[in-house]
C-alpha cells in the first residue's frame, strides 16, 4: 500500500507501508543502495539486519550507516557461506538481495569470483530461504548489463539477453535462479533490473562501480575528469531514493511476485551533457575526452536507455528526482563526507 506525507522540507512524498515490525535482511546492506534502503526501512519501522562481507575492494562502507548504527543490526558475513545464510535468513519476512560483485572489469580479470558471488551464492541464498523462510519475500537487484548492446531503444524486458561481460552473464544466471525458485518452489521473488544508479554512498574511490563516481571525486578534487569515447553515448540514470522506492514497492506489492521489471530514468542524456551538468554544479571542475582504453572498449554497450512502462503500470513506480537535483545532492554529500570515501586528495 502506498502512502503520502509531507517531509521536513514541506514536500509531498510517497512511501510504502507493510514493513512495520517486520524482520528484514538486506544482503550487501553496507553498500551504496543497501544502506539507503536500510534508512527508509528503519523509518518505516522495520527490524533491519544488514549482511555484508566488507571485502575492502567492494562497495561496503560503515560510513554509509553512520546515522543508523543504533537502529540496525550488522552481520559481517559472506553470502558465499551457505551455513551463514541459513542462520541469517531463519524467520525472515523480507530479503533485499543486493550483495554483489559489481565491477565489470574485475569480472573479466577474475570471472570465478564474480561467478561465485553473483551466481553460486544466489543459489545458497534461495536454498536457505526455501528451507528456513519459505514465506519470505525476496527482491533481487539485477542489472541492465544483461541485455548487452541494445538492438533497439528503449530496451524493454522482452529485449534479447546478450551480456558482453562475465558480470552480465553471472547476474543473469543469478536472476534466473530467482525466477526458477518462484516457478518451481513458489518462493515470492521479484527481480529489478537496475540502470546506472547514483547518490550519496555510491563508490567514488575508483571507477569500479560506475564512471560517475570517479567523475564526482575528480571534480571535487579540482582535477579534470575523463569521458571515454566521443561523449555522445546515451544513458539513463536513477537517483538512489527512486531505486529505494522501487525496491520497497517490489517487496510489498503482491502482484510483483514472480515478475521481472526494468528500472530506468526518464531523462536520457549523453555523457557530454552529463559532464557539462557536473561542471555547472562543481564550477572548479573540467573534463576531457579520451579514447576508450582497450579493456573498456571491448565491453562497452554503446547507447542504452530502458523502458519502464511495465513497473509504471503494475507497481505505480516512476522516478521523481531529476538529474540536476540528484547530482547536486550527491555532490553536496561528498563535499561534506569525502574523508570517509577516499583517503587522500591526490
Ligand atoms: N549501482 C548501480 O548502478 C547498479 C546498477 C545495476 C545493478 N546494481 C546491483 O545492485 C546491487 C547493489 O549495488 P550497489 O551499487 O549498492 O553496490 P555496492 O558495491 O555499494 O554494494 C554491494 C555490497 O555487497 C557487498 N558484498 C559483495 N560481495 C559480498 C559477499 N560475498 N558477501 C556479502 N556481501 C558482499 C559489498 O561489500 C557491498 O557492500 C548489486 O547487486 C549490483 O549488481 C547496481
């Protein structure tokens, strides 16, 4: 059920009820999206446990929950450990399954680790749910990367699947297991295929998670940031609050069960337009075009933007935060908190 209320700034905001008093596990909960989701769930009165391995190269960061430390339980564990999963998931009402190896480049240099986390561990999680929490609702964060180079735009859920990197293959297998367990065992799973997501808590230390993270860092450091290619590639983006709204809707609406939905942004921009917007927001910044490095060129997907008609019609979700507003909020956050996200100004 959806409710509306006025927030601290007097704006009308919409949210989702149904989580009050419920036991919710977020795998990857110390990461970017997981920690933002945790904040909303705490606000909705859920009992929240964050499960995260805190592997240093990945996106988990305790600074992401600095304001929530008293309100959530943290379980440092690895989703690849089936015993830990069984223990973690017993009697859980909701699982937001966000733990993942997110770097496309790393997935090509170390495909086995990507496979173990993005596919193998997903089977452990689903098996554990089947055995110790068969009624729980599971929402899985998949990715638009599984589509590969678009054959048409906007890309809808019926678009052929043709991943261009190991991460895309393994995430696809991970989401397929969620579908399979819904069809064969009746588990309550929903898959969201996320597009580029940005906001406070995103990884800005390096370009592992997204190029936009390192752009923001370099912009704030007063260094030129690099745009690969001619900058004309089209993309869509979601501010993290909108993604959290989609996750909450997917978790609480029965008609989402067994379904797969794209997320996506309604503003489609070229990387040049995005880079110009960032230089407006951070006036001391500048950018330069640079040819694609070979390792990136081979897995680049060209233009991409998704169709969000299905989730709009069925769950009433649509993004509300414009790029301009979202990017400003993100930059403001890192101006204030950068010392928790990168160690030194180089
Ligand atoms: N951010 C995006 O633009 C985007 C786009 C598409 C899909 N996604 C998906 O959304 C999910 C969340 O992404 P994010 O942007 O918050 O990334 P993130 O890296 O900030 O969060 C992922 C979290 O998973 C944790 N993790 C990784 N391996 C683990 C393991 N073996 N055991 C336990 N925890 C582990 C990491 O420590 C990290 O905290 C991921 O599954 C990702 O594939 C994100």
